[in-house]
């Protein structure tokens, strides 16, 4: 029953739609949205041939009304005078060439080339004497420098018996010396290579040191002789002087033990 009712409704709906399509209103024409007084735009292909070649007046993009012609902004320039028009072009002045450099005369006098020598002055035991000598010869030197070196100086000659293994052995050796009649000795107790040795004397003249050694050796003891040296600093003054000023430099040295000798230049 329900299916029959739906079928009848469908048929009725189709009949209603067909009747509306056949008998309904066909509609009203569309209304031109533009104002009635505004001319319609036409393509160039739609215009006659004579009107297509004539340029259309410009219209405003907002209202479509023909735009007013723009005023010319060009300014008339004053006419140039006739003389100015015929004036010749300005030519920059030519740069004059520099005159050639004058060549030196072949016979022009020239100063002779000076030769120099380098001297080492010293050794100075202190810097006071070095500064005094440096100031005395400053007017005759081209340049100078000072340097320090270490040197070993002889402080005399000593005679001694070799060190023993212990202090008791060194004292026993000293008693044997005294028994032989050898005086002027002492046992060294200070730390060092001569500890526990027996000193027999210090001499400035090596001849006196050899005599003392030979005397102790003759008594039957292994006496030895060695030079006593001490390392001390010394200073040197190196100078560069003209060749002809070497003699003046040597005569200007007043410090005892200081001399000048030729050395390498710096």
C-alpha cells in the first residue's frame, strides 16, 4: 500500500514540473546596469573604418567621462644670441711636456767615500769606567754598544794533599806532616771537593807554589799544585769609527788594563 502511494506521488510531481515548464513565465529581460546617459564602449573592429583611424578622447577611469586635455608644462627657453651659436668650441690647453732632467756634469766633483773600522775596547771591570770611556770618545764614533762577558781570573796557586775519605783520616795525615817537621797546614772541613783535604799554602807566584810542593813530596807525601780561579763579569765597548780615527781612539783610553782591538762589525 505504501509503495503504491509513493508511486502516485511521484507521478503527480512529474506532471506538476512539466506543466510549470510549459505554461510558466519566460522571465523579464536583464536591465543594463550602466546609466542611460553613458555611451557604450565599442571595440575598434565594430567601428566604421573612418572612425577607427580617429583617436578617441581619453576618458576617466572612474566616471567614464572624457578627460580634459592636459596643459603643457614645457617652458620656452630664451633664444641664444647669434654670436654664441657661432663661437668656436673651447679646446683645453695642451699640457706642456716636462723639461728633461739635467744630466750631471761629467767632471762634477764628488765627495770621497769614507771607510770605517770596528774596535772592541775592554775589558772593563765595572760599568762606571765603561761609561766614562764611552763619553770621552763619543765625538769620534759613528755608533757604539756595550756587552757583558764572563771571564775566569787567576786568584793564585794552592798546594794541598788529596782529600781523605773521613775527617779522622785527614787529621791523622796532618799529624804525620807535623812529625816530619812540616808546618803551616790546616785540615779543610768546608763542604766541597776539597773537604777532608790538607791545605799546605796559597801562593801568587807559581814558582813559590812549586817549591812548596816539591818540599812536601820529598817528605813522602803526595802533595799537589793547582791554580785557583774565579769567574767574574767583565764589560766590553764595541765602536764603529772612521778609518783615520783609530789612533785617536786608542790614545783616548785612560783606564788601566783596557785596550782596543779590531773586531767584527755590527
